[in-house]
C-alpha cells in the first residue's frame, strides 16, 4: 500500500464512513452456481452517498506494462482520497499474454490477406479484467462486503435463486474460492473425464494462460495438481462443464470473467 506522509485525517474520516457503509446489495446472479454478488455498478452506487459526507472520494487508474519476462500485464491503481490532501492507494495487476503472442490473439487474416480483429481478443479480455479489478479495488480499499457467503449451504442457495435465474439472465464474476468449491463439489457427481476431454482442458488452459508458472498455479488452485494430466479426472470433467465451451470451443462469458478473478486472486496472494 502507498500513502501520503500523514493519513490521520483520512483514517478518522474512513472510520466514520465505514460506520455507515453497509454490505453491498447483491444485484447479479451467477446462472451456473445460483449465487449472487454485487456488480461494479452496485458497489459504486452504495458508496456514492456516504464518501462525500466525510470528504472522501475514490479514483481509479488503469495501467498496462510489459514485465521483465515479456508478459503484457494490465492492472488498476485504486486511490482513496481525502479533502485534506491525504491519500492511500493499492494496486493489483494480472498477466494477460506474452507480447510475442499479442498479434496472434488479437487479429486474424481473411482469405484476401486482410487483417481483422477476432472476438474475443486480447483487447476485450483486458477490458473484462479491468472491470473486475475496479470492483476488487474498491471493495478491498474500503473493506466492503460484496460477496454472498457460500460456505454454509450452497445447495439451499441454489434452490432459492433458481426461480430468479429463470426470470432474469445475468453475467457475473463469482468469488474464486466459491468457484473452486463448486468445481470440487460437482466433481463428486460426475464420471471421470475421457482422455480426449483431458487433452481439451489442457489445451484450453494453455491458450488462456500464456505464462507457464501462472498456468500451473491456476490448475493447482482448481485441481490440487500442477498439471491437468495429474489431476483427478472427475475434477477435470467438472472444470470442463464450468468452462461451458461453445461450438467454437470458446469459454462462456461468465467462465472467462471468473477465470480472470482467479488470476487476480492468486496474483494478490503472492504479493
């Protein structure tokens, strides 16, 4: 965390504001898990009436850089500002792709040799990550509650939200620990993945996460093994269902954003 030389006035104002800040309303529903959490818009709306009352405001600045390994990284710096001029800030970033692969992931050539942007591409994926990081940054710096607790009775929560899911469709980024818990829980109900399915999951992870160390961390987080081939085949089958691949073998929007959240979570754990 970075900060101004003094933060006494900011700390006093923040403590008063936190006395009024409530848990953010869950306005998004994850269709796969049947659980709810607060979107970026809901987080912003919940703090707008409170922070100015105590001379506080939030500023966020996206950034992109290439690290020493040639990996393109995007991130967000979140600043909590006070009218006295005092401030604190936190930054979080996520590796996106090897710079040598940016053109491959972003553009394609048609039959005439003309280049066109693919979808989804690196630009779109970076935007999704930044949206997640903005939400993550505000929740973190203000210590807000914006997630639904799924440790108790996930099955009951799914039943409670089924009717809502049928009426309304939402895209959502779900908490990384809950993603892991549901994958593990669902695996107990599934048969082992076939060799072809295992290869497909391995190939998708390789496509989605260019950096080998980070890829192994994500696989270890989700499966308990650093390599897909060493993981429990029932867990791999569960991951394949979580990915919800379309006819072009692309992840669903929800799974893409949840994967971005897992990468943010693991990057933050390393800091």
